[in-house]
C-alpha cells in the first residue's frame, strides 16, 4: 500500500522557518522523483520544488528560490522541504508528490500558515 505522509506544518510568523517532511512507503522510493506542491484557497495547485530520484538535481518555483530547500534521504525514504524567510503568501496546504514515468502518488497534505 502506497503512503506519503507529510508532517511539520503549522503556524509561523513572517520571517520564520519550518521544515516539512514526507515519509514514503509501499514503493521503491529511490526510483521516484519527489516534489512538493502547494495549494492556497481559491488557487490552483502549484509546484514548489522538485528533486531527482538520486537527489543530484533540484528545481524551484521562482517565488521560493533562495528561501526553500528540497532534499531527500533515500535510506530513510523521506523527502524534506526546508522553508526560511516565510511570507504570508506562502500560506497553503503543502503536498508531497512521487513521480516515475506516468505514475504519480500524492500525500494528504500539511497546512502551513504564515501570519502574525
């Protein structure tokens, strides 16, 4: 049974930091590219950051470049999103995604709220 379980979300003040984690099980994690998406109320889901299966390549949305870092630990079947200098516009539900060829798996999401 495939599972992607996100954690680490919460309420943080502007300028603060959070670290999201996504624990994977039920598939060969090291064979899948992993990504973080987010969706704010009334907006479409958007790609935030992605990392290749081996962790050697990453890419980011322009809006988070220099503030967010995606990483993965294939020994722990976990992908992370380190978020710094958070802004109110980063408020959204953050989803973990696994992708290989035409196969995609999604987590349930974790809420991040940036507010004073």
